[in-house]
């Protein structure tokens, strides 16, 4: 017998019965883990979500703003509340493939994103970047996208460190509306 163990029979707990543990359910992450919304190949017609989203309404596509060559949308699987991406309409994989107008607009929308996030949520800093290629961590390597992740002092708590879980305090639809309303016109 182990120390602290009793010889009494173990109580059977059924599904949904309280057992003293607090749980944070994140079932939306299962879609990401299982590869939902991932393209089946490298071409635009291979189910690329960044090619499909512009045909949706802003609310359904989580689009914050639309430019002439580039658009900004919330990340469906965010690292932090307000995590957004700036994406060219054109289906290209590499930053060097952007033309001058796309490059300029991607830069402009990134600056606007920072302003909207500061205004709407008081973001104190940002992680901004692109993962170029699958080996570099790009989840959708075939369509270029730049991440803009807002940061706040102390936003890294025990959850991601110990529980490998990120607690997001706001629904994506509410975050989209808040940032769209704060976006410079």
C-alpha cells in the first residue's frame, strides 16, 4: 500500500460528476490539432482558407479591414486575444513574391493593426512576424500571412507553461467587432 492510500474501495465517478478538479475545456482547439481548414495542397484551389475568406462577410470571415491588395483578419486559433493576421489576396507563399504595392499595403495594415489594438485593448507590445515554409512553423505555408500578436505585461501566466493551455477571455466575434470599430478609417 502506498502512503496516503486507503484500503477503502475507490469511488466510481460518472461523466459530469464533480471530482474536485476545475477544468478549462477548449474544444475549438481540436479542429486545429486535427488539421481542419488546412489546404490539401499548395495551389489556391486546394482549399486554402486565406483564398476562401475574402468571399465571406466580414463577420463570418473574421475580417477586420479590406485593402486593395491585402486584408486583415483575426486568427481562428489565436495565441492571445486580438491575434490577427495581414494577408495578401494573391495566393503566394514567399515574402519575396510580393510586388511593391502588396508590400506597401501589408506594411500599412500592420501599422494600422498595431494602432487599433493599442486603442481597443491597450496592447503594450507586439510579436509581429511570418513563418516562411512548413519547416519554419507556417501552419498554412502556401499562402503568405503576417501575424500581429498583441502583448501585455504579465500576459504569460501559469496556464501555457504548466497546462499548455491559453485562456482567451473574449469570443472571436466580439474581438472582431471591437477591433473593426477601432480600425483607422
